[in-house]
C-alpha cells in the first residue's frame, strides 16, 4: 500500500479496525460510486408494534425538511436470539415506518426491533451515517423503551467503473490477487462474470461478509464494472448505551474501510482520489 | 429483471440436484433498501445472493402440527380448509377439536394429511408458482381431491415431461450403455411442446417490501 493511504490514524481503540486489519487514515474517495450505505441496529423489541405516534415522535426530532416523506413500510426481519451456546434464527414480518428525502436517496427506517439509516448520497461516515444514526437511536429508545441491542451492522456497496474496462480482465490489474481469483489465472480471458463471497471472523462476536466481482453493464458496448459489497457486523446482546453504540458502529466503519483497501490495489485506491477528512468534519 | 447476458443454469430434469444454498452457513446480513440503489445493481446483488425471496407465505415454513399442516396445504395450493379436510380424509369435527383443545391428535385420525404435506412441500420447491400450476391442471386437482398423493406427483412429472425442454440423453455410438432412469424414455417432438425456459428464479424481494 502507498504511504499516503495506509498511515494509521488512531485516536482511540474504536478507530482501530477489527481483526487486526491494517488501519487507514480518515479519508474520503473523490472518485468512487457509492451505490448505497446503511447503518442498522437491531434491538430486542421494546414493543410488539411501532405505532404511528412513536414514529412521528422520531420524525419530529429529525430534520423533517430533509426527510419530508413519511410512509408505512413492511420488512422481513431475521431475528437472532443470542444464547451462551449460540443463536436461534427466525424470520418475521414487521410493520414499520420510513422517513425519506424527496429523491428517496436517504432514508430512515423504523421497525419495532430495527433502526436503519441508509443513503445513496454518501459523503463520509460521520455526517452520512454516524451522526444521523445516533440521533435516531436516541429518539427511538425514548419512544419504544427498547433497551437491548442484538446486532449492529454497516454495509457499503461500491461500484467501480472505468470506460477502459471493456473486458473483465481489465480488473485483474486493479484488484488484489486474493479477490481477483480467476482473473489472474490462465483462464482469465474466458471469464465473463465473477462473484466471490468471503466470510470473515473478526472476533468472537464480529464478522464481515465481502462480496465482490465483475459484472457486465447494461450498455450496448461491452463494459464491465467491479462491485464491492462489504457488510461488517457485530452480533452481541448489549444494553443500549448511545455512546457505546456510536463507538461500536464507528469501529465497524473503520473495519469496512480497511477491508475495502484489502480488495483493491494500491494504485487503484490512489486513482480514486483519497483526500483526508478533517477531524471535526 | 431479465438480462440478456445472464447465464442460465444447465437444467438436469429428473435429477435430484442438491440444494447447495441450503448447505451454506449464512449469518445475518445488514439490509439495504432496494429503493436506494440503481436497478442494475439490485439485480446483480440478487443474483449473487441467489436466495429465494422471503415472503409472508414462506414464513409458514414446514408445519409443526396438524392444524398448521392444514393451513400449509391450503395456502400452497390455493384451496379452502374444507377442501384440504375432504382430500385428506379428516372429519371437520375432528379438526375443530384439534384447534380448540390443542391436543396432539391420534395418528389414525390424521388420514392422508402428512403424506399430502410432504408432496405439497416438495412441489412448492419445484414450482415457483405452485398455485398457478395446480389450478391449471385438472389431473392435479383430481388427484388432490381424491387424496391420491401418488397421482399428484405423477401429474407433476407428466407436466414436466411435456413442458420442459430436455436434451436427448447422450448415447455412445456402440449403444452399449445403460442410461438408468432415463432408459426407454423419449422426448416429445419439439413442435408439441410449449417453449419454457428453465433457470433459477431471481429473488424479487430484497428484504423490504
């Protein structure tokens, strides 16, 4: 990795990526296409239903001008009941509410056991996900009395495009060998599409799923893009504490960034225009 | 979503291919709203995940008791509770006894209920729209009404043979080979067949409706 990108900028333990991954400076990439980013907290439900009054309480505490759309929504939720010996997993349908921007590219979703902040207009972690999530969590806990967090997750979907990528093999020079797989093998010229999923264990309760691969764009001319889908999460029952939640989520963000750097080559990361983020921005 | 370049899986009719997805250890995932991202990216992620959508109907999963079993068959086939009771030979009074008392029913009182659950469950894995097939097949409805699980399975196999495009079995030039279950079977002429594409279904629900 280049010196500029990998300089570790640790201010506390939560700025250190999980799993012993190499940390990166606080940076944003100027030339990447973030398709979507989500921060999601799952609770042991404080109430079986989330009433409209509860949802309005949250909505009124947020910037209603920025999130003028208020709608009912249904979600299939995977619930984990954590036990000392493992966890049970069940599916259920939850009725909830969504508050969204006019273009629907930023949304806050509320369900009896789930709070999520999602955006396709990602700038950097604190302003796009971290601060909004902290505010929503405060209001949600006030309204529902939820007190036990079961899962914290962060997910980023990045689409890397280049007009020169007219064959999948283009990406062999820009993706690290571990993730390029067949693109750096003898069968590389035959590859039409590629998908790899890697599940990582980061510690006893934290894990990550990295999906990456090449797909053909829906254009007349052949054009192949590279998609990187990183889901970093912690499955652990903890009493809700807004500072602890904020710190654990920040730690997942630092981990996701470190994983992103493990997928792409140093040269490509440098091409994406990393620029430092000021401490308080 | 239909994409011209999307490769389709090579079909293996009449072969019980393992459901590999069931064997993958899956941990929970952070959901992303499909409304957030561009449709082409949603399409790619769905193909990558390659998991069937979770719908409310799926939440019934496999029934755990006799009352659930009746509801399971009714919902999968799109028939009434009474039709299920008649088909499986369960007396209405017996059924309501199960519901009101919660007692574990005797095996002898459950008629063809559980064999029918097995068959319907199996069929629902084969047909993406089981109700559409069932309601359009007189043979299937007759078999069900008669509580004849074997004939119901045969109706499905007959439909598959007539409708799914199957390559002729490969036979070496010397003809000295045993083909096994396909021996003696010859496909219908193509002009008699309705064109049907076989492929895996793409999830249509990405978590949030």
